C-alpha cells in the first residue's frame, strides 16, 4: 500500500510503501488525530518507522502501489 502524507508548513510530502492495508492505515491516522498529542506512526515495507505529530498532518492519500511497466508501449 502506498501512503503519501502532506505535512503542514512543509513543501514536500512524505511517501512510503507499507505492507499494512488501507484499514490499518486509517486506524493509525484516526488514533493520531484523536488527541492533541497524538503521533502518526507507520512502518514501511523495509521495516523503517515514520513518525509525524498528529497536529502537523495536513492530508493523507492512501492507495494501491502502481505496478512497474515492462516492455515497449504502442507507438
């Protein structure tokens, strides 16, 4: 699952690939936004952990990863 996070007052977004499904990511986001001191904590597919303060989250996009294309396209 590909997750992209927009952080307030930061020009670039964070993107990570996680093995969690959309429901697990949504649950983590809900928990982080529920309290003023909440922290969004996600682990990517390589085992690295990303921490974002809940109050700094601007937006989150969750979607399936795009499969790489192999070969030549029609011209």
